[in-house]
């Protein structure tokens, strides 16, 4: 883990924002809490396990509707590459992807809600609330691509000049989603609804190395990306064409 990705707060940001409860995450005062299993969350180390697995207790409801920004990232060509590269190198690449994802998302106060094989689902504006969650998600996406691009050179060097890359594609959409616990035995909360589905679909249209966002996202960040490429996408399960924008980092 890079130094800048290290957790940096002493109290859980989620418990403080949602319940005004000071839950210590680190330092000597956190030790008694750890005895009761309260420790930094795997979704974001500036949150605690209460936030992660006690959604219903924190929010006093099974489900809530929250405006969020949803980011999906996916390693392209993973299945094809795994045959060429072998299990160990693929594991290394995936390890890089996971690390880069968590670092980029945590730095912008989002959570990596889950990894699904070679893909990641990140949520911004819950549990850590932030007015500029759309912008934060976009910066996280660009940071993630940049980090993967830097890793690409390392991995390429390792495999005798073969031109293989992490080739990550990212899709972002924003809107109201339903967040809560699904089922009774699986305790981690997740986000569901049309906004999540559309974020996933548009991610499928991003080429390796691209951040593709919906019109709703682009309207918020357009000033920073005046040269974004407009792309009309036909998405599976969506009966009308969806306008997307490819965002390019301005150096
Ligand atoms: Zn917490």
C-alpha cells in the first residue's frame, strides 16, 4: 500500500456523520473496541465494522434511498490473459488492480463496496457523505487508470516485452440508489436500483484505459473536461440510446 493511501483518521467518519457516535479506529483508545470486533472496515479503513455490517442498526431501517455516484471498474481481457500469463502472474495483476482501486477510492472518501472477480463496485456519498461526490468519483477513476498505467509498464517488463496490460475500463453514473442489507445472513450493505445497473452497463462500453460517464455525471464535471468525446451507446436492457462521455485527464 502506498503511503498516501494509509488510513488517516482516528474516529470512524461514518458513525460520526450518521449517529454522532465517536468510534475510535486506531490508537490505544481503540483497543477495547477491537475486543468487541469493532475495527477498520475493509470497504474503507476510515469507517468501522459497525458501518460495514450493522446497516440496519445505524440507519434504523432495512433500506434507504440516497443520492450517490456509482463507479464500476473492470479488468479487460482477463480471461484471455489468464491463459497466456498463468495463474501466478494473473494473481499479481489482480493484486495490483485491487490495490490501485482501494487507494484511488479511499483517497476520495468513497468505499469499495465489493470486488467481484476482476471487477470492482465503488460507492461515493455513502456512508461518508460529501457534497461533491460526483467530482470525487471522477477523480478517483482517473487516478485508478493512471496507477494501472504505471503498473502496466512494470508488468510488461516482467514478461519479456510482451505487450500485455491491465487494460481497465471504468463507467460512472450518478443518481438515487437504494442502499441496505439484502437477505438476513449476508450482513454487508450494498446498493441496488436502475442507477447501479446503468453504471454497470456503461462500464461495459468503456474501452481499456477509458473512463466513460453518463450525461448526468458529465453535466457536473463538464467545465473540467471541455474536450470529452461524446459517445452514443446502445446498452443491453436499456430501450433507448444512452449518451456517454469519455473523460481524459488534463495534464
Ligand atoms: Zn463506523
